C-alpha cells in the first residue's frame, strides 16, 4: 500500500482511477482525462498535489544558505514577503537534483515546494549543509496542497474563501500571501492562471468539497501531465535529471550568474558550459503525420546527428501529438522521429505549445 494524501477518500468516493506515483496512491483521472484537461483550459480544475513536499528553511543564515544551494538567487526576493522564484538545485557536476519553487516569508524563513519523487533525496541534500549555516530544514507534513487552475480558477477560489481571499485578489504572479492559516500562492504547472492552496491537512477535505460545489472540476495526474507539456514545462526525471544541466534543458533563465561573486553549487561547470556552449538543446516537436509521441523515441536531425524525445503525448488543446526533445545544438526546423520502426516528420518549435489557451506556433 502506498502513502495517501488527506484527500484520498475524496478521490475514491469520486470513482477516481488510482495509481502509484512516487510511492503515493494518486488519481490518474476521474473518468475522462481529456475532459479534465479541457476543464482547466476553459474554466477551472483542481488537483490534489499534497504528495509534493513543503519544506520550511529557518534560521538567521537561511538567505546565505539558499544562495549557495540554489542556482537562482533568493536575494532577488529581499524585502518582499510572499514573492517566489522558480529554480533548480544542482549537484557539483551542474546536474539537476530537483526543480522547485522557493518563497520568501521573512528574513528568517523561506518556504520550498519540492517534487514528490525526489522528496527524500532533496531533504537529504538540504540537510547535508545545515550545520555549515546553522539553519533548520522542517518538513511540513501537517499541510496539504490543492492546485486550482484555469481562466476562472481565481474567481472561484475567491468565492469559496470569501473575506479570507481579499488579500489574494491583488497578488501578482509568482507571489503568495497567508490568511487564517491558508497559504495562497499564485503559481502553477498548467500554463493557466490560478492558485496553489497550502492548507492544514485537516481542512483539505472541506475546502476540496467547497471548490467542487462552485463548479471546480477534480482533475488527475493524467491531465496535469498533458497540460504542463502543452505549456512547455519540464518534468523532473524525464526532461531533466542529475545528468542534465539547466543549460541543456531550456532552464538557463533560472540560473543567476550575476552577481559574479556569488558562489553556488555547480556554478563552475555551468560557467564552462556557457563558455563552450551546451552539447544539447531542449526544443518542442509537433508531429506532422499520424502517430503518437512518447518519451525516449529517437530523433534524427539532418546534418547534426541524433537526439531523443524526453516527454511526449497527444495535446488535447491542439489535436496533435507534441513532444519535448533533447537534440543537437544548431538551427533546426524539421526532424524525423522514429515511431514503431518508421520515421515520421515533425516540426521544431520553441515551447510553449499553448499560450493563453491557444496555439503558440
């Protein structure tokens, strides 16, 4: 039996198809993955993401500690409680241990949200350096998290939370506020606007039911994956891992090379890659023939060599198959993807595939 979130009984009651995901029993869909996908693009859907790990880093040197452990620079958040950064945590070789979001709460506390599949590895890595900086790394197992996404998501959350939602109405993207014990963050993993609601575990069921009562559609991990792929967002373990640097997976923008005197783990390797140029680039593929794109399919790039798809699926918003692929560096407009022994033509585009609910190519 896998681990269960505080919303497990809700999923079962709704008839969700449950699967193992990183050791957790999670809903893959509640009947139709396609309908759940469209609900997020067109109105509002909600996901149980309580399997992800909320970690608070506390201490007088928390800022200094995170400036060393993270490739992006938390100093950019100084003096703005609730502001957030997307970043990677790297090993000494410049490979990605995990991608995560970090929130500045105050000078003594930062909040990290890390992936479920890397939870124990991340905690171990974070704690490896605590004695050097005198900080505490606190796993917040007392919290649950619900992601509400879609063009109508924020309005429906405001309806459910009532007066508690007032401070959230003016939130800018990638920022958060806390009201009456509910941490409301305007971030997301679907390409749509919305909130992540980090709530006490014992309140999660009530909030989930109230969201459903105002028409927010429960969505599973299947729709979450096709939504994030359409939005061109990386999935850890597929599009990046400990053998891939941010410069090789389209995440160079998450690395703060300035100020030049800030040392962070993996910086030397990234500086060398930046000087010499990375060996590969992550690009988007749109299949131009009938077929299904999946991870680990060989990609042929004329004149440059071979690459591989890292994520791939049918894109419900577009009605075609799309993929992210790591291919040789160079100007590339079309490639061929090997699918069941056949080479099928694909167009190369820069992600995201979908922006504002519409095609972006």
